[in-house]
C-alpha cells in the first residue's frame, strides 16, 4: 500500500472521528444512525493510522505531498 494521505488530512479525520465518538457515547445520536457514525469514525481512525484511503485510490485523489529524492 502506498501512502496517499497527507498530515492535514489525517488530523482532520481523527478530529472528525473524535466528534463522532463523542456524539455516540454522550447519546446525542443513538440507534442505527449512531452505530453507523461510530463505525465511520473507526474507519477514519484506521485510515489515518495507516495513511492509506482505498476510496482515494478509486477516485484518484492523493493528499500526500510529493517526496523529494
């Protein structure tokens, strides 16, 4: 897997995941929608840790800055 996420993208995803987790665990959003948002938050954290987003590959997006050789 080639890294296709930049640092800013990773930070934004982690912040969004934290907000979604807060909404779920504070019971602001519950039921099926709450579970879907919680799962989405987990996916955001996992893709941020790995630095690879499969959806970006399908769409052709790369937010990782070019590496100098």
